[in-house]
C-alpha cells in the first residue's frame, strides 16, 4: 500500500483502514519490519523514487518533488539521504539535464 501510494499524503489511519488493523498497531508493525517510523520509511521511499527520476529524466526538480509526494520542493531535501542537493545528485550520477 505504501509503495503504491507514496506520491500522496498517507497517514497511519489510511494504512490501518487498508489492512484492517488499528493505526497504532500498524505503526508498530512498520517500525518492527523496517526499523523506521512510518514518516521516515515514507520519506525513504519518496527519496528513492526521486533519485531514480533525477537520473532518468530531465524533469525539473520541483516537478519531481511533487510527483514523489513532497508537499513542495522546500520539503524535498534528500541531503540527509544522499549528502547532496537534488541538482547535485543529478549531476554527480549522470542524470539527464
């Protein structure tokens, strides 16, 4: 569910209703399975997809941010994941410009 819907806002309640579990239990399951909170796991999936798009398309960073579920490109800062800005990531990894 998370991988199919990462581009839109997802809450514990959304996931819980999809799998018919209580939302607190879902959060506990996600933490147990991934070692990350729901928010952290969702961000990691979004950044993973953004990295793929940065290196395989010439779409503007702002459009990639939106298509990956970030509220704005101000929230799209994968520096903690990659160590560089989105534009630097694209340049360093041979992305289309």
